[in-house]
C-alpha cells in the first residue's frame, strides 16, 4: 500500500532527505509504503482474491488516502 498522489507522505520525505544527506543526490521523490502478506485457506484463486479485496476495503487499507494492489503467488 502506498499513499495516493497528493497525500502528504512525511515518512517518504524524511527517507528522501536522509538519502540525499548520506550521499545519494540522485534520489528524488520518495513514497513510503507497506506490504502485508496473507496466507489464505482457499484453493480457488478468484475466490481468494475477492476475499482479500474485501479485507482491504474493510480493514487493511484506508482507501480514502491509500492505494493498494493484490499479488497472488
């Protein structure tokens, strides 16, 4: 999950500034995000994805300010 464009990302800004100060001037804008890994007891990939989508909408993501994506492996 990452914050949507236009939403202030103070943690990303702090990471960017720190990298610049540490000698990495080529780093521009930084957007910080998070990864949540879930193990789902469902063999049907479509059903599993639908359940995870529901979880994201209800709890895992703040869809007002965050974007999310689901990767099935």
